[in-house]
């Protein structure tokens, strides 16, 4: 598994050119003459993630949104492995991918009150009505925030359970940013389906929840097999602790927002 993408120098008698991590072409400058990727791709760090996040909202030159969406649907583990190994030119950056997909989801959850309507259909207990009503309204108004705050939680547990595989914490943040964005992309179809089939609303939401759980497990399994011992146990541990942690963190964020406002 390629977990340490560094520029490679050629020593074949010619000038000390670089080998493009994306296409393998011999390069002498800052960009590959064949595919256009920068030649100085390094391992992902927290500093790089923060820098890229600051520029993601204003830099609209990146191509590859559709390609990234297809790859993360059909071969997510290979797509993430490619990106972490330095083959990045064809992919939409994870921060930007998450932002644009999340913006659409936030609009849809706020417009169609996806979570609030679900609360209204399943809860009728007076002692918890006020709290749950407020929490689900927060989820509708901040649908993307609910998922974004979970990324460090999932990254922490995937890193702790799979640190021997060579990826650092920042690379686990990228892994889980892509997974979260892709799950949000799948979510986009739900409001329309719920409007077309209102009687199947609860079943659709339950199917989505189960589908995201299976998608997470599938990606972890295909990304880390067969080198990791006790792979299924580790995946179960990551998912169990991550979803529990996600719920706790979102409750904390919700309470902080309530207190602040």
C-alpha cells in the first residue's frame, strides 16, 4: 500500500528529473507536462488541510467533480488510496467536495425539514418533546454541520484502530472527509423520493442510515485488507465508537449553539 507519496528522483544518467506520482511521466519543472499535476506532492498534513480549506471556497478552477463522485461510488477505497498516494490531479479536493455537496444538502434539509418531519412522525412523548424538537430543528438548519463535526471523531477512531497501516491522522481526516461528502451526496436523492412516496418516508430514511453504515464498513474493509489482522473486529470497533462519539459531539455542539444564542 502506498502511504508515503514523495517525489522520486531519476538516476538514469539524465538530469535529476522527478517522476509524476499521478501518471509516472518524467518531469523537470513544477508541473507534469503530461497530466498537469504538481510534481511536489507530499504526504498530507494538518497544515495542508487548513491551507486548502481556506482557499477551497474561492478557487473554482479544479476539475473532476463528476469523476470523483463516480469513483467514490464504484471504487471508493482505490480512489482514496490514489489521492493519498499523490495521484490527485483527476480528483476534486476533499474539502471542496465536502463544501459543495454539503451546501446542497443544507438547502434541502432546511427546505424540506427532513429531520423535523421525521421527529414529528415518531415521537409523541411530552417529557422529551421540547428537547428533541429543538435538536431536530438544529439538524435541519445545519445538516452539513451535523456531518462535518463527526469527521474528526471518525478520523480519530479509524486512526487509532488502523495506525499500523501507515496513514497519519491528517490522512485519516481526508479519508473521512471523502466518506462524509459521498454519504451526503447519496442523501440528496432522499427529499425527492420522500415527496414522491410519502408513505415510505420512514423506510427511506432507515435505508439511508443502514446504507451509510454499510458503505463505511465496505470502504474500510477494501482499503485495509488483507494486511490488517482482525479486520472485521477493527471495523466494528471503528463504526460503533464513531457513531456513538458523533452523537455525543453533535449534542455538545447543539447545546453550545443553544447557550450562545
